[in-house]
């Protein structure tokens, strides 16, 4: 089985989601505010524009600052446009990961990986969890023989599929977010929370960002530069978090194959703690640039 991608290297605090067609937004993206971008080919692009949207990928990516992590969201592997999406994506020199929407099984990730391998590429994959079947087969998804880097959440589609209100805090959605986190942490993957699922402004919107941070998500998807700045600040590690992460990394120094290590005070930590600590320190490094 292929190992999961070394997702500790992918460590954004915020992820700006934008249609590849949205030139006005993407032209204003700067690395001082945005850590990562998802260029969307799926829901934000109408069927008649799919070919033209793919042709925009290369110039849009070339215009982004080099420090920004680049994700591209394809159409679903079950959609008629997926093969052409992957044909274009695998020809691009700068792609940090492929975001695969509507993933419901490991077989779908294997289809995406096979498409990359057919072009002699092995690109990290990010699975979007946005339907009930995804959460009933998390074991199959995390067990797929692919370079899986992490998960993102799709709260809009998930709320619609569950028949619950469109709200991050709707109990079934909170439960699904927690399940995604558990699966991600069990396998050393990153977990990015979806965009705020309802119209909130001011302090209520900031509180939604803080709840995602408190739940344990590594980052949050945003759709505006204003939200990107707020989420960047909220998800920047604190000094106490940095100190603990450094201690955990130091505990494994010289013990790369060990499953457990011990902090100076006696606490036991495992390799999952190490991966989280490495990702946190990478995020802290972004804040210092």
C-alpha cells in the first residue's frame, strides 16, 4: 500500500476558495494574508465553461506568489469532466495537491491517483467529505492505496444531504466534523474545516472561526480576503503551543523510528503528536515570514 503523503509539509492557516474564473479576487491574493488557495473547477464553473476554465489554471497559478500553497479542485471522479481535469492538472509544474470532491469511497481516490500515475505524476490528494456515505466509509477512504494528504469539509452539500439546517453548529454537522478530525488524526492527515455555512457577520462570524480552531482543525476555508486575514490570525499558533511543539519534536530527535517519546516532565507522546507538532511549527514559520 502506498504511504499517505507527508502532510506535515502542507500547513496552511487559511485556504482561500475561488473559482479559477474569478480573476478579480485572485489578482488581489498576497502571501501576507493567504497561505493556500483552492482553484475550483467544479461547482463554481458551469458545464459550458469547463474547457475554458482548465485553460486558465496555468496563468492563474503563475500569477500567485510562490509562497502560496496551490490546491486544485477537480470535478467528481463520477463526473464526465474529471478525466480532462486530471489531464490538464498533471501537466502543470506547480500543484501542491489535488482536491477531490464528493469522495464516498477509497476506490474514488484510487481512480484519481491512477489518473495522475498515468501521466507519470504522483500528486497528494485531499478528499472532500460532504455526503453521508463518506462518513460511513472513513476506514475505506483512509485505507486507500493513494498519497492521501488530508480532508476538507463540504458543509453546504452535507447539510443538504442530511436534511438539516445549513449551519456549522447543526448537531449532525458537528458530529461529522468531529468524525473527520478523528480519522485525520488517526492517520497523520491534515484537516481543513469548510467555509462558514450560514450568513454570519461581526463577532458571530469571528466566533465561528474560533470554534473551528478550538475543535482542532488545522485551517479553515474562506471565500474572501477579509475572512482570510481574520482566520490567519486566529489559526496562528500561540507561544505556548510553539513551545510544546518544539519540546515534542526534540523528544523524537535521534529516535526517528520510535513510536513513543517522553517529555522532560515525564509525559508520553506518540508519532501522531510529532506530526501535529511539525505542522504547527510550519504554520508558525509562515507567521514569521
